C-alpha cells in the first residue's frame, strides 16, 4: 500500500520543444522508454515515475512534484490547515483524481489518489 505524502510522480513541461524531441532526447541520453497518453502527454517509469506535458494550457511552468494520498479529501484539508493554498481543487484525470497546492515558499505540488 502506498503511503500518503510519498513523492510518487514528477511531471515536467515539454512546451519548450516538441514532445517527440523531448522523448528522443531522454531516450538517447538515458535509455528511457515512454508510454503515450494522447497527443500531448507521455509518461516514463525510470525509478521515479513521471511524465512530460506538451499542452501549454496544462503544463506547470516548473517541474511538478506529485505526492500520493490514500484519502484525497483528508489530505486537501490537512494542506489547507497547514497553510497551503489550493491552486487547483480536486479534479479527475486518466488514472485517478488530484489537486494542486502551493506551499508557503510558493512551490507548486500536486497530490493524487486512486
């Protein structure tokens, strides 16, 4: 069973070039393999799972650490109680649901659950 708060995924932008060029770079430089989810998203599993978002409307400006939660609503309440600011309320995506928040230093993170 996954633990709430565990760094589980890293999402990075691919808007500065084509998704194909980003995938080609990581495949050539590090031997990474990818699974495509539509035309603008490609995931990797290279020790830490993650993916590249090529849709500029969806991509975060910086890498987006994604934490896991066994109870998304409970974790959202805990983030708010601790002083975090909810940047995107809970929404569905292929694979589950998640929300985004910023910490007191302004870092954006996401939390996802099944």
